[in-house]
């Protein structure tokens, strides 16, 4: 039996001189999927409308896939998931929709040891992890802004949405991510069930 063709549409900047988000995601997913990777299509920039660009590509894809999945930022608290699915007219395909809650940067904030290893200490010789808000990473509002703020004076400098995200994705512990974020776990399980 031939392997199924799986497409994963991901919200993000497809063409950037600062890094390849697709490659970072491949490195992360490879830790869980061990060669059974979907074809990743980066669907739209981080500018206003990035999520809707990605959703549009997901809904209208003509790439002859057996199954299409989408991974986007929720950009709001987890309890807003159903409302978001309704607003985006995705209720009929909700089993194929996965969220980074609230943004991909929540994933990074959930692994302070990775941030400390990557960014080093700040001007005051403090680890960046000491500045992470004391709450569940998925509950941190505007995690992108938080990550920028806490890394501003680090050895690597302020968090960069593409360049640093690509590097950080490679460093994440995928098992821990699947434990901390149900959508990441469900995405992995969905892909595994289709191969």
C-alpha cells in the first residue's frame, strides 16, 4: 500500500532571508515522526491576515493530497478555539485544524532551559528564563511580545520572529512539547495515524 500524501499548512513567513521556518519545523517534527513527515507548506506571513492566508490555502489547496492539515496561531486564549473555528468556517474540518496557543512563541516560553541555552545571560548576568511570567505558557497573552522583551538585553539580542524561531524549533524537546501542548500532541498523532 502506498504511503498517503499528507500536507501540513503552517502559518508563517514562506520566504525570508533570515531563516527557513519550514526547515525548523521539519527538524522538530522529525523527532516524533522519524521519517514519516508531511509535506510542509508555509502559508502566509506574520503580518495582519497571516492566519487567514494560511487558512485560505488550506481550504482551497489543489495539490492532490490524501489529507490536509493546518497549524496556525490561535492569537487568543485556549477557550476561544470553538469561536475561532466558527469565524474561520472550519467546524466541518476541525479534526484537521491545530493551534499554536496562543502563538508559536508559547512553545519556546514553555522550555526555559532551551531559552537560557540559546540566549545566554542578559546585561545583569541573569538568565532570560527568570523573566518569564509565572503562568502556564499557553495562558501568556502576546507571547511574541513577551519573548522580545525578556531577550532584549541577552547575548543573542532581541528575539527575531524568523531567524531565532528556526533555531529554537530545532532545540525544543518534542516529547515535552507534546505533554505541554495538546494540539502539538494531537497533530503528531494525526500524522502518525495517516502514514
